[in-house]
């Protein structure tokens, strides 16, 4: 019974650690991208409705972390806020770069008007938030373990639901299917590609 209690407590710690890393990464990405885009474009690149939809989209996946499939560690766990923050900084700054590229893509490649550019940015933030969870939930490479069933179902449903929302213009100005699929594909490739520097940083900081 004591051994089982220790194993379960360490699994709980891993789920809490995932939540913290995801939260810190999300906040740095969000604030960094909005600040950078404001000085660049002289306006807020995400509408109030877009912010509300972003929070709504993230909540369900974040809650599913409580039932995620995790492994307990062999050694006792210890909260190291400094290392957790430093480890979160690497994927967060790379995600700011991703968001900047998406804005540039919307302006220079798709030639979107302002409100449609906001839709593109919102969809990118929603899509990469789903892939970001898959990356930060694992201390090794993201393919090292299978995510929990609820996490996979909710992430897939969120991606499909908001892709349709963007195409059909529900609540927000619509984009073409090509534009939505382009930002989805780019978000997937870029965000999952962050796994390599994340893995290196996590190992260095012994998370």
C-alpha cells in the first residue's frame, strides 16, 4: 500500500509539473507575441472575442491533464521553480517566433485584411496550444509515451471544431480552407519540432 501511494503521488506530481510548464509557456508566448505585434503593427493582433475563444479552447485540454497517462519517477520529486521557469522559456520563445511568422505569412503571403489576420492569429494560437501540450507533457521526446485518451479526444475535437469555425466564419471573419489548413500544418510542424530543444533543455536542467 505504501509503495502504491508513493507511485501515485509521483504520477500526480508529473501531471502537476506538466500543468505548470504548459501554463508558464503559454503566458510567456501570449504576452510576448501580443507585445511584439503591438510595437510592430501598432494594434492588438487578437480581438477580445478571440481571447475568449482561446481561453475556452484551452480549458478542456488543460483539465484533461488530470487524467493523462504518465509514468512515476524512480527518484523522489522536488519542486525547482528556477529550473522549471528556465525550461519553459525555451519552447515559449520559439512559439513567439512561430506566431511572428504566422503574422508575416498572413500579411505578406495571404494579404489578409486586419480582421481576418486576427482570425489567422487566433487559430494559430489555438492549434499550437493543442500540440504544445503534447510536447510539454513528456520530459523525454513527445513520442515516448501515449497521451491519455481524454487528452487526445479533446485535442482532436478542438482542432476540428475551430478549423470549421475559421472556414465557416462562425463568430469570427472567415478564412479559406487553404489558409486554415496552411496555418494548421505549420503549427503542427513548428510546435512538434520544438520537442528537440525542449528535450535538450529538460535534460540539462534535470526535470
